[in-house]
C-alpha cells in the first residue's frame, strides 16, 4: 500500500500499452500512418454507434458526419491523450459521445446552445500514480465482469450507451417496467464493481 | 447531521450523463455536483470505461462513404481553424463550478439578480433550452424562503454556503431532487449567504401566506 516502501518491487504502471493506445499516442505526434490504422479500426464502430441512434435531431447522413467529425477531433486532440490516465478506447468513446450529443442537439434545437457537451466535463485531479493504477485495475476488472453479464442486463446497457436511449425509453421499447430496467442496471454495475455514491446512501435522500 | 455524507445524483442520472443521454439542464446540474464530489467523479470514470467497452465490442458498420483521404483533406482545413482560435487559457479561478462559470461567461457582473423576497434573490442563466429554467438562487444568512411546492421537478446543487429545510442540512456540492408534492421551506445558514444552482421544469406553486404575491415573481421564464 505505501508508496515509499523502499525494498518492495515497483508497482506496475498504469500506462496502457495495448495496440490502440500506442497508435493514439503516435497520432498525437502527427503520425498519419497510425491515424489511418485508427481510422480503419474506429470508423465502423463510430458509424454503428450513430446509426443505432434514432433520436430527435437524427438524420440519414448523420453517421458519416459523425465519423468525420470524431476522426477530425481525434487528430486535433490526440496530443492531449495520456495513456497513463485512460485507454485509447475510453478516450475515443468520450470524444464520440460528446460529438454525437452535440450534433443531435444542434439539429433539434433552434436556440443557440452556449455549451458544448465537453464543457460538462472537467479534468479530474485523481491523478496520483496510485489512483491511476487503481483506475486501470478497475478497468481490467470491469472488462472481465462485463463478459459475464447476463444478456438481459447487457442488452439494457447497450440500449442506453450505444443506442442513446434513456432508461424510460429503454423500458418502453423492451416492454419492461422502468423499475426493472433500473434494477438491472444497478445489478450490472454492482457486478462490475462500479459503486455509484447514490446507491451507498441507503435512501437517505427521500427519508 | 455532522457526517460528511453528501447528497448525490441518483445512479440512473450518472449513467445517462456518461452515456450522453441526459438533457442539457440536468447535465449542467450533474456537472456542477461533480466539481464538488470526488466519489461521483470516480464512478463516472468507470461508467465511461463501461461505455468504451460497449463501443469497442460493437459489431461495427464497415460500409460507409467516408474515406480516409476525405478525412485527411478536411483536417487540413480544420487545422487552420484550430490555430485561429488557439486554446483559451483554462486556468481561470473557479468561482462556483466550471460549468456554471462558463454559463455566466466568467463574469459575476453578467448575473442580473432579481429580488424574489426580502431574503431570496434569483439570477437566470442562459442555457439555450426551455425544458428547464436554470438559475442561481441566493438566500441571505438566516433568510427564510417561502414554503413552496413544484408542479414539476426541481434540481438544486449547493454552490456556496449551506441551507436547511425540514429534512436536512445541505452543504456545498449537495445535489437535491424535489418532486411535486414535496412542499419545502429552505432556510439559509446563519453564518453566511447560500448560493444554489437550480433547474426547474415547471412553475412553482406557493403554499405560504404570501403565496399570491410570490407566485407572480416565481413564474418560470425559460431562457
Ligand atoms: Zn456525488
């Protein structure tokens, strides 16, 4: 546990060394060949990510626009990618999510929106080596646990995250009560050891 | 209550925030809470990892019109824009929470405070949507707001100071959801003014003795 235990073997680093993270790091150094490889890997994923979304503001060419916008953002911002803090896929997921929500909002809103979705996020300060290592470990655990999730739980997570549906839209679409949708999400999070503070409050809020 | 246990957004909200499904006004409130709550920030990091895993294992739709060359050519144009705008130095001191500061354009003077009662003032924030009215509320030290109820949802995030009502004491960062049928009377702490971010989805209904008068002032003006 202690960070300064002199004789102890050095804690493993949180630095991601998977292929995609190495590629994204190279893109941060303006490497076009690496960028092309990333494009090949991610553009089909981004395309299906937006095709699944049939939300207000959605339009037939949205997925191609999104592929372009996300790839451009990746190129422009890759220099800020830090493989100690996140994996390439997580970093790119947040870029794609923010782009998608902004595009939908722009299309469905007549008013000027003063904030882009990325303005809702802020740099976190949980960046000490030990907390980064912990994040990396929880990510590994999460991946293993997700592969074992029952279909009914994973299906809901996919609806929310990939198809961009709220819990209540998901409940309508699946014909499952909202309470069931919520409890399946909670069960899934619990299995993946994602502990959301609200659930640790024992209903404190509503007496 | 002396524990440091805070009030946090419910799990579904954080999940929808991470999935990019939550509406703008609710997202503003969650974002303001995150500034104060490291536990929720930690959970959110993991929720984003979950979203990434789902994205990464998708089947993918390989056939599309966008070619790599097309993206490259657009990048050359876009690069110019980026240089033009160049990074704003984001090292500004946080006044309330980054998201709120951005909404008031980092300028306290841009807030137009309106008196709602002898102890409560309100300043609207422009958010470009009209599902919720988003505003700041200020209660002076020891000030009592009138008892009121809401016909819609009300999210509140304490940005500065603290207040209490019949149920609890709320401190900086606390995230509170009120639903219709939960009349309440916020009272500012004695030791200083309290400023809250609030998002209301429908007009407030006053139940106190000055109901008639207050209703007029508290009508919602979506901006
Ligand atoms: Zn929290």
